[in-house]
């Protein structure tokens, strides 16, 4: 059974840091990219960032560029989102997401989300 | 790339069709010739789920009452006959240009 499980959310003060984890099981994690998508309370989905299957490529939304970094440990089937210099606007549920829609492989996996609250 | 969805809210009668529009501010054809436009559905309190990838391809387990179509900058998700389980918010997302972007969402509810 495929699972993506996020952890690491919680309450942080503005300017502080948090590190989210996304632990995967049930599929070949090391072959696919991992996206992070967030959803502020009562708002729509916002794509945050993606890390390639081997960690060699990363892309970020403008809203987090320069503050957030990505990494992954394929030996532990885990991806990480390091969030620095947090602001109130970073308050959201953060989902990790892995998908494929090409090369004959089609899947779409989401975690249950982890809540990040930035508050003084 | 800005993704603009309409309508914002869509009240629908059970068994009736529904249609959601998604327009991109730039063309979504990638250099490989494919168009990376997906549709997602999110029920209240749940994680999103992809329904359609590359404009018109249904994901596994997605009922055939869902149809994606479009090209260039104009895309549409159609539900042929709305069922109760279809309520929630629908999002389009472009995967062609960095950064990836979602539309603002369309809330489907039963009249």
C-alpha cells in the first residue's frame, strides 16, 4: 500500500525555521520527484516546490525562493522541506505529492498534510 | 503563468452536467510537444486527488463521466452527470512552466 506521511509541522514564530519530512512507502520513491503543495486556511492550493528523483534539480515558487530548501534521502525514502525565515503567510497545511503521467507510468500520491502555523 | 478558473462556484442538480473552465496566461505546450495541464479534486477535509493529466487522460479509478479537453490556453473539465460524491473544489494546474501554478479553484455543490 502506497503511503506518503508528512511530519514536522507545528507552531513557529515569525523568522524562525521548521523542517518538514515526507516519508514514502509502497512505491519506488527514488525514481520520482516530490512536490510540496500548501493550502492556507480556507484558501486554494499553492504549489511550493519540487525536488527531482535524485535531488539534482529543485524548483521553487517565488513566494518561498531563497527561504525554503529541499533535500531527500533515497536510502530512507524520505524528502525534506526546510523552511527558514518563516512569515505569517507561510501558515498552511503542507502536502507532499509524488506523481507521474508519462513514460507509461501513471500515478498520483498525496500525503495527509501537516499543519504549519506561524504566529508570534 | 496565471491560471484562471471559472466559475468560482457551481451549484449543480444531481444527474445534470457541469463544466469548469481554466485559462492560462501562456500556452501550455511543452518542448516535448505535450501539454501539462492537470485537474484535481479536493473533498472537504481531504487531500487533493488528480483526476486528469495531460489535458484529457483520466487517472486510474476516475469515472468516465469526467472528461478533460482543450488546447493552447483554454481548457475544460466536464462532468456528464453530477453525483453526490463529486462535491468539493476542483483545481486545474499547469506543469509546463516553472513555477508550477494552480488555478484558484471551483467549488461544486449540489443544489
